[in-house]
C-alpha cells in the first residue's frame, strides 16, 4: 500500500554533517509546502559516481518501485542530473510512477509533466 503523503529527500553532497542536516531541513520545509512529510533522507557523497551506481539513489529507486512515496525532493537539479533535458527526462520518468521530483526552489504545487513532451530549445 502506498502512502503518497510521504516524501524522501535526496542529497548528493560532500558537505559536513551539519551542512547536510541544513539541506535536509530545507527539503523538509519544501515537502511541507505541498502537504508531505519527509520520511527518509538519503545521502550520497560523490557526485562523480553515475546516478545509477549511487547507494542513496538506489534506495530512492527502491522506494519509488514499491509505491511508498509521493515525491522525491532534492536541493537542486545538479544533485540528480546535469542539464535541463536530463532533469525533464527524470521528472517525466518519475511522473509515470505518480511520483513528483522537486527541488527546494521549484514551484509550490506538485507538477504533472506529460511524458511525451520535450523541453523547448532556445535557438539563437
């Protein structure tokens, strides 16, 4: 049984524990804005490791697969992927599983993204 009122915080930072605690607190505050509570904070410390090989992210994937969360909240996009296209792709992948991927600074509502949409490119 899933509990869509739960969220997990995902951080990928080499900061000291006090810095990680502050980041986790910000994620918790962001979750509260949309009526969610952070149930678990997952931390990886090496952003040079591919996302799929990070133990913290593996736990995120496990929780998403079991339907146990409604949102994954991170401090910023760079903790998960690099680039806007990669972010939109990840948002869409989680959206298919009815899970929102949010940053601390993202819009106050839970976004719903059409899976077939690609972000617009700026042409100069």
